[in-house]
C-alpha cells in the first residue's frame, strides 16, 4: 500500500476491530493492528479504532512516544496514508493544536521534576499497596452494610466513599492507562474496580469519557455535559422554563441518575454490542454479574425484601456523591464562560476545568485525584499520586503565561459555586 494513499473518514471508520484497527493522528492514518501486540497499553487503541486519536495520543504519551511516532521504523511499519484534504474539516480534533510549544515545555518540566524528586510515574509500590488495601477495606465494610440485617448509616456512607475511591483512583485511572505498567494488574483493576465494584461499563467509558470528554471538554461535542434535558449544564443546551428551578431539583437528578444507569440492562447490552472480541464480551458479562450479585441478589436472598431499603439507600447516596464530585470539576461558571480564547489543546483543558483543595494529598487520595482536575486533564495517564507535585508546576506555568487557573479552597466552596452555576444556567 502506498504511503501517498488518501482515505476518507468513512473509509477509516470501517477499520474498527481488534483484527483491523486503523486510527488517525494529525490527519495521518496508521494501521495499529499488529502494533497492539507490543503496545504497553495493550488493546487501548480500540477505543479510537476507526476514528481520530490525536488528542488521546498527545495527552497520554510521553515525549519518547511522540519521537517514536516520527521515527522511520514506526512510519515504515504502520503509516499507510493520510486523510483526504476535503475530509479534514470534519475531524473535530483539528479545531485544536495538540503539539504546541506550551504543552511540550510543560510536559518536559513535569517529567524532569518528577524524576528529580524520585516520583514513579506509574509503578509506585506504595501507591499499589494503598490500592490493594482500599479494596480489602471496601470488602470488610461491605460485610457491615450487606452482610447483616440492620445497617447503620455511617457504614453506608463509608462504603460509598471507598467505592468512589476505588472507582476513580483505580478503575478510572486504569482506563486512562495511568495506574501501572503491568497489563495484568491494569486488566484486573479495570474490570474489578470499574465494573464489579462501581457497576460501570469498561469500553463505553473509554469511548465516552477518554475519547469524547477528554478530547472536547466543555465544548458542544462534550457529551458528558448533556446529562439530561431537564438539566442545563451547557450553554449549548436549549433553555427550558423548568431550568430556572434546577438549582433545587438537580441534586435529586444526581442522586437517581447514576443508580438508574447501573441497573439499566440496556447499557450492558450496548457494551456487549461494541466491537469487542468474544473475550471482551464475556469479561463484561462475568464482572457485571458479580456487581448484580453483590449489590442486589445476595442481600435480598440472605435477608429478604426488607433489605431492599438498604440497597436503594446505598445506591442513591453513592450516585449523589459520585455525580456531585464529577460535576463540580467542570460545570462552573468560570469554565463555561471564560474570557480566554485559544486553540491550544493544553490551555483549553486548563481553562475548562476547576480544582479544589489543590496540593492536598489526603483529598487527592480520597477523590482519586479528581480534586486536581486540571492536572488530570493535562496528564491523564500519570497516576494521581503525582498530581499534588504536578499542581505546583502547572500553577507556576499558568501564572507566568497569564493563563487562568481555577481553584476552589475546598469541596464545599466548589459545591456552592456549582449551585450558583445551576442558577445562572437556568435564568
């Protein structure tokens, strides 16, 4: 096949399976089918198979990977052509410049500083130990909540917090490729943490969150902003009369939304329908069955229908807790109506995200790094134990360049600002 070949977006989109995986990076087309065997992230390219991988490539990979992309060896093995000129305007990532001087300099500073201070970017022994201990503690508290007839609300709240720590700090991070280098450990973390404990969906999450949300944060193409038509979280959404009251009722939506998604079997069917091989489909069925058994079937079987009260209460508190901590990082007035215009992908990630309790290591651990949302969006493949240190570098760089760096003193300030944001968006 000639490297002068030109492909339409439609032609590329047809190559979207494990045995036929093409991706687009900066208008160039690569066939990564054979490359996935040696890729440190395993089959992660499948989340962008047949589509544009530009922002994912530049945000996740270190400098050596960018150098590899331009090497003669890589080009000769995997580069197969380019996107036809008349199709390039339809590629969303072309609205941003991903390979900028600012992003390159920032990444170099971060990698250098972490190396000097002895931070392991991924395989930290202490970090992995904490992850394992968190899962063990979760299982012990699970017995307090679902292993006895009567449960105190304090145990339920503690279990909710541990579930969130596992879902974000382990499952979420594993899906970004930022937890450890070991493929087996990552596989275990992705399925146990995200599906069996958090009740989520692996590949749907990777496509919807990693590709869409991280690529087009707070833009018209960011589907995470369009939670429900009764909630207006984006300036791109139609304004309805009922939205003027959303600062009151949104919290009920948050409490029910994730819970309803978890028990929605159609989402599991959608996950299975994705372009996964038979192993991927069976993995989802097996690990999601564990979730249904642990949080619904087993408690009812053991204690009868009276236990349904605790099941629902746990899931409602969990949903409210998780959705709130996710929304306050992006859905703020300063993120939606900023006065900074840029086509720099990295700067776009900074101005459309909000931190809270920046630099606080305890809050960083409890939230799985979500309190450092800016750093997470800039370096999603770095383990969140590095974020408190990265925060100092990013903040210093932003102050030097005159770039807004949004930070709330605490989670309570962030929630209050989100309440005001809901009010503004409804008026």
